[in-house]
């Protein structure tokens, strides 16, 4: 069994267990959306040139979101809303996955364009997620929808997008540092696009 499969199975079990033991009822249906997303990334892993570490980080992001089933989205940790941590962290694996895919598939031999494109894609995904949140509020109401305007921070959407941006920039900065270090250590290998 590959490391990707182990990650997918372990994360799937974690998502289902959290949905069953949690206290917030809306998370009972979360596996309906999260499991297909987790397994879609697994099934297209070769096209994505998916690194096992990036996939593990992605699976952890889904599990982090599922902790909302214990009411964490209404709590703060170390002075920051749980929502801030989720949006910041979620952007990290997504940006890393996108950067690697773009660098190895669409823009081989380039270094900065894949990073810029990954940032733009990640911010687009973040914007679509915020629109989806608002759509669930309009369709399902505040009790069942994802957006809770009467109890949440009034600038939740803006704050979420800022944290997506900060997480993406963090991931892409780390990727740039790692690639530069690898290029110094193995110039011929990274010149052909084989690194990281």
C-alpha cells in the first residue's frame, strides 16, 4: 500500500469518526463533501505530481476543519479565532500542491510563474469557498448554512481571504527557499525540474 493510500484511508476514518462523535449537527453531513474531495485528490495524484507530505498536510487540513464539530469555530485559541487558523493552514497545502503541479506540468523550467499562478488559483478557490458559504446561508438559513452572520465576526469573509493570502504566501516562500537550497546542493537535478 502506498503512503498516499495510507493517508487517504486514515484521514477518511478520522473524518467519519469526527462526524459521528461531534456535537454540532451540521458536521454529520460534512463527510459527504470532504471524502469525495480527499479521494479526488488521491485519484489524480499522479497528474498532480502529488508529494506524500503535501497530501498529508492536505488531509490534516480537512481534519482540522472537522474539529468544528466540537464547536471550535465559536472559540478562540491563543487569542485568535479557530477560523483564522483553519483558513491560514488550509492555504498552505493547497498552495504547495498547486505550485508543484504547475512547476512540473504546465510551466516546467520556470520558478516564479508557478508560484504566482498558485497564489492566484488559491485566492480564487478561497473566493469560491466564501461565495459557497454565503450561498448556503441564503438557501438553508443561518441555522443550517455555513455562514452565521448573527453570531460571527462581521468581517468574516474578508478575514478568511486575508488568512488564505497569508497562508499561501507562507507556503510559497518556504517552497522558494527549499528549491533554492536544493538547486545549490544539486544544480543539475533541479535544472531539469526533478526537485521537490
